[in-house]
């Protein structure tokens, strides 16, 4: 659940919420079947600002019964929603997009307060979230009918894509708006109805989007948001035969459990799980460009990002220069509350800070040198200093566990073969970063890297038109692009006799 605020939470709401131009976007109810609902017994949980530790809201702690009610509503709404012509579904999505853009400042404020994200990054995420709605509003009109050259006498073949039915969407706390719209817009455009479970640390962003979806004109039951502890809610959806697709973003361990839980009902699955990204810098790279790219790849979202560069590997001739410049830039980073727009905000949990402490202590114990930082930050209990570790041993925890925080681990390599071997020495395979000026090497290594995505001489590669996803324990399927609709559709083949 969310962070427990002080005893003042019962009477004093965070004063920062007074900055909302539209207070109705702060919702303290779940959204089911077109209605705002509380728990029938009044059970709630608190949502708090992780930086200031102040109370923001109390949200219904719903469970299995309400999760099933949401599916009931979505199942009832499915025939009419899927039966609309694509142009009409697209029109509702376009209206939702317009309302999100209009409310960008309020949505960014809510996100920055409940997640801790620097306000400029929060604005960027809202724009990113809106892009998915706009993109899939267009893609709704392109679910094609495919004609196949006949292979039988007196027959005509046709292949269509049809929506699978109800889709369950389970979203994380680090990108509470973009991960919801990336899933929901694709499913809704395909003609599915959706039931959504936002992370309990950051439900307010999802509920604000539900308020805007309601205003956009989604019919009752098409878009539902169920708040509460994940286990009873998501377990109910996993077991429900009416839920035909489940899309999850989160840890690999939880994803593996959901994979098993959904086996009996044979759902379509999309899993965007953990990452352990290598960042390879070869001796011919533009070192200043590589340093700036590594700063973004490591410290965006305060390092709490599955795309974060966890293992920075630099070819020996460039190693010392890279470390010196990267450490100097890291030392310049600012730390503070999201609304002050620092470079680094708070961690989401105390256990995240404890993991960073353990990883730093383990690396130093194995011979790593702390170039910058290395400790908790004086700003507050959930803050950690931007940290650079050099000479990290290959056996260190930080080279084998995903690091969700502002700690950069750097080591050197001697040749291309070693670089690729060390980059692939993980069960994860989401994204890899490569910096070199050698065109042949770019081609060779891009093929050799066992990752779903490869960024060459840049960091930002995501967007609505790109197929986002990984291999191995980093997940299944793709989100974004036209491929993002595949999990929400079934292929139907019709063979007509024309003899």
C-alpha cells in the first residue's frame, strides 16, 4: 500500500494540492461501470507524498468482489463497444486525448506529489501518455481485413482481427499515467473493454485519467479503475474466464506468478518486466556525447526506470576519461522534492533505499571505488545521493540485480568479444545502449545483443509508434506501435464457398 503519512493525515491535506486548477481531478473513489464508488464498508488506504511525507488522499481498498463487479460491467459493455464502427471509437479516444492535454499541468502536479517525480519529468510523462491515446485513436481505423489468395477450389478466404473481450491492465508506480494509456488506448481502440488496477502507491494519476475518460464519453463499463491491494483484485481477474487478455508492467517475480495464474484460462498476455541494461562505450565513441547519454540513461526518473543503464561498460582506452567526466556531471545533480524540479527526487519506498545501501556496500567490499555520493541524502529518509561506483567487480550484486535508484556502476572491458559477453550475461533482455562510431561494429553488436531494443549513440528511443518490449525474463509481447494491439485481438479466418 501507499506510504503511511503522519497522524495529521486525518485532518490536514497536503497544501500543494491547492495548486490544482480543476480540483475534481483529485478523486478518492474507484471508477466502476461509469460510477464513482467507495468500499461498501468504508475501507480505505492512504496515499502520501514520498518526499514531504504528507497525506494526499484516501482511496477505497477494494477486493475480489469489486474486481468481479468491474468485470461484470466490462463484459456487459463489450458487445456495444466492440460493435461500434472504428471511427466512433476513435472519436471518443480523440476527445480523451484533448482533455488530457488540456489538464496537463494538473495531471503533472498530481503525479509529482504522489510519485515524487520532478515536475518537468511529470509534464513529459503526461505528454507521452497523451501520445499513446492519439496514436491508437488513429490505429483504431486500421485493423485491417486481409485477403488471401485462394488455395481451395470455389472458395474465398478472409482474415480479420476481432477484439478478444475484457482486458485486465495492471500498471506500476514509476510511470503511473503513461503505462495506463499505453495499455488502455490500445485495448480500447481494438474494441476491448478494460478493467485497470493502478499501483497502490500511485492510484491518483489513474483516477484522474478515469475522470477525464468519463468526460470524454466512454460508455459505462468500458473503462474501469479498481483500487486496493493487488493480490485479491488481480487474482480474481486471472481466474475469470471472461477476462481474455492481461497486460502487466512490474517486477519479473510478479510477472512469473501471473503467467502461472493465467494458465487455466489461457489468456493473451503482455508482460513488461524487469531490465538490467548494459551501456557499452567503445574507445572510438564521442566521449562527451556518451557521458551525456549515460546521464540520461542512468538518472532519468531518479533511476527508477526499467530502461535505466545498470551496467556501464567502457573500453579500457577511454575508461579513465569517461569516469572522470561522468563523476563530475553526477556531482552537479540536484536532489529535492518533485515540485522544486530537481534532477533527482525521492525513492518510492524505504526498501528501495535499503537495496541501494546494500548494493553500494557490497560493491565497495569487492573493491569498487566511490567517485561520488554513496550514502543516504540529507533531504529526507527516502532520498539517496546520486552515486558513481568505478571499478565494479563482475560478481558484485549491482551487476546481477536490477538497480532502481540513482547509483551508477562502471567497469572496463578490453575488446568487443568481452563487451558482448558481459552485456549478455544476464537473464534480462529489455534494452541495451551502444556507443561507437564504427558502422560495421554497430551492425555486428546490434545483432549480437540479446535484447528487445538497442539504442545506438542515443538514449531516448521510446514513443507511441515503437514496439516496446524485451526478451528472456524481461517479458512477453510488445506495447506501443501497431503490434501493441495484437494481444487485444484474435484472428478470425472465414472461408466462403463461391461455387
